[in-house]
């Protein structure tokens, strides 16, 4: 089992120092990948509940979030082997040509270590802030995946969709090799189908292990039905870890509790078919020192458990 680690992006962290220290420390400890997520603003009176659930309050952790690709670039500059992933970028916020070029440049700068994790997002407030079309987010996500792959392909490039037209042009830079495109979501039938048709893997977040196992089986079956190699797809769930000194009570949320309970939750995700698990300890770490200490503690416990 491989493990990824969430980089510091929010309040309490010093971007000038903590990103570099945590990235280096996680790589030395044995983590296989480093990840960023995206929140572009925090509405004080949101139009949508968190994750699109009506009335669900946004968590305080989302109050501050540094730009994802800036943080990932800082990590790329001070590491050598870990993969560098976005879990996730809200693809419809971006011009697909700009996004493709930015990711290709980062891939070149890092020696071919980028994983492009995309999603459609759920906040209409963020869409308005980014001047993007919330109603067309599913179609735009599909088009962004297609456009990035076209722009990363051989020159000259000709590509057209509802937002962009490129005719017989040289588009650069190119990635070192093929950048894997992974997708978040997965709760709806449309999302399952999109992952099965288009993605190199799935990046679920906030789902318990039984739900991950069920949806992953459906995605793999649907991918095979499209003539794709289901075994080539990669599953990397995101786990928001909140450690406590004492065990969590019955009915606790997964990944919230004692270190022993978190190890059990990781084992359950491994049993659900995960190839790698992204451990995000930033929600409960007060600063970079604490985040790095906890990253080492968790990795050591997982190694001792032979996961």
C-alpha cells in the first residue's frame, strides 16, 4: 500500500517555510505522493451547503486555502521522487488551454511527476466568483479533460469545444510523458459514467470504505463495458484525519479517533481496493511542526501494521 500526504494550504501555516519543510519531510518518511486541494473563497452566507448538501455548514478548514498550483510548485522544487497531485482542481474555473500549459510546465519542472485530479465542484458562490457557468459544469469538465489531452498531444494541435478553438497551432510546453487525469465525485450515476469513460482513476473523498468498494466495482465494470482495461485504473481515496488521544466513540466518523482507529480505517480502504490513500492531517494540525510530527507518527504506525 502506498500513501500520499496533504500539503499545508490553510490558516496556521507559514507558506514560506512550512510547504518546503513538510514536502521534504514527507518524502524522506516514505510517502509516495503530495497533494493539494482547491477552495477559492469562503462565503459567509453560502448559497449551497457543503458538498452540495442543503443546509450543511461549510467547515472552518475551508476559510483559508492557498492557490493549489502555487503550493504544488513549491513542493516540486524541493522534492525528487514523490508524485504531485491535485485532489481536486475545479476544472471549469479555468481556461482549458491555460490549465493544460500550467500542468505541463509543472510536469516538466518536476521530471514527470504530475497527477491531474479534476472535478466539477459544488459551490455556485465560487463559480460566480470565478466567472464560470455553474449550470454547465458537467459539460465543461468533460470538455476540459478532452482539451487537456489534445493540448498535451503531438503538435500541431487542432481542437474545438463550446469554450475554446485552436486550429493548426503549436501548443507548448508538453508533459514529460502522459499525465494521468483522475476525477473526483462518483456519487451520481453521471459521475460514475464519466470516470469509467474518461478517467485514469478515481479520487473519492469523504466516503466510508463500503461505499468506496461498491462504487469502485461499478466504475470498473462500466469501464470494462466501454472496452477499457479496468485494472489500469487507479483508486486514491482522500482521508481527512483528525487524531485524538482517546478512542472515538461508537458511530464516530471514519479517520477521526485514536491512531489505532485510524489505522483500522486505512485498512478498510485498502480492502475496498485502494491503490494509494491520501492522508490529509491539515484539518487538525495547528502549525507546520505539528503537521510534520503527525505525518511521521501516522506513517510509522501504518508501516508497523504492514499496510
